[in-house]
């Protein structure tokens, strides 16, 4: 039995997902290294993994004297004949076939309320984490305005929200979200703001003020290790600092009770 302190009392934890998150917060369990039931070697996108392997190690799998399955095991893409969650999310042929909730729900609303019935654009963004990252940025580019800022008349405008900030915040959401929560990342564009909402509060009692000053606590070590070689990600805790330098008005809300982390970027009234 597992008990947790709640105020002056304590309560028994009976929900499996909550138990898993407690083990995760103690450092004894990592969601991204868990084996995914029903997966096999057939679910690996061989081309994506071989490209990744060569990029990281500068030589092909064969030049290192390995066969394909050996390389997958060494890089923790597979274990006991199954894909790990990290392996599925970076190198799977169809990750959402096995984990449908691990996608991005993206909506551009008319007005400023999530309760609005009308929207400009709505889509489910699926695929691997690199696929979702690029499609998520594309969603922002399509649905946010571009502004002329002393460029030549025929030049493409600059996006109203910093592209650097959007890239840093979106890849943080994809790599650092809580994968024990069976829910999607949400990208929402309103007339007066942009919101990026990640499942899971900040890990290990990390605070908003601490992340603003580059204090990293990595929840998903294996995902981060892949992301360093595939995404424009450095893994040094400096992403939030870069985002704030390029877009100083970003707001962060670590919703502990709702177990979600929300990023809010105000839009200028044009």
C-alpha cells in the first residue's frame, strides 16, 4: 500500500497512474523507458533510426560492426522485443496507433474563449516527436500574423510571436511533459494570446522562477538524449532563457492541482 500526506492527514493512493507518477518523482521510474505492449521490430521506422544513428556516431550501424537489432537495444529503442516509449515516439512508424493520446491538439479560435464554437483552424498533429515539432511550428506560422518591421516591401514579414520562443517552448513540451498522463499537448491560438499546455506539473518541486534561470530537471532522460541529436535542442536548461530573451512577455502557470503546465504568450492587437 502507498500513502501520501495531505495536509494534516494522509490518504491511500489507489490510482495506478498516480502511483507511477510518485515513483517517477522519486527517480525510480521513467515513463519514456517503459516497454510498450503490442509493439515489435516491425513498428520501427528503419530509415529514421539509421539516419539518427549516423548523425550521432558519424558512422553507419554496419560500420560500427552492429546489426540493426543490436543498435536498437544499445540506444534503448527496444527492450525484451518491444519498443520503449522513447523509441516509439522518436522512431516508430505510427506512434499514435499504440499511444493515441500522445499527440498535439491544435486549435485557432475566433475570440478569446476556449468555450467558443467557432475556430479558424483545428487539427490533430500526429507522428513522431520530430514530426509533431515541425508540424506544430507550421501550425503557428499559418495561424499567426506576419508583421513588416522595416523590411523591404516585398519581403516576408516577421512572425508576430518570436519563432525562437515558439520552437523552444514546443520542444520543451514534447520532451518534458508527463507521459504517465494519458492526454495530449494542446496548442491554442486566441485573438489576444497563444497558449501551450503540457500534461503534468513541473517535476521534483521545480518552480517557475527556477526554470527562468536555467535550472533543469529532466523528467524523460531518453527522450532528451534523442532530442539533442534530432531537434534544435541543447538540453542545458537554457531553452526558457532563450525564449524569454526573444519574447520577454511570456507567462508561465504551473498548475499543481490541475497537473498541467501552461505557457501564455500575449498577442499584440494589430
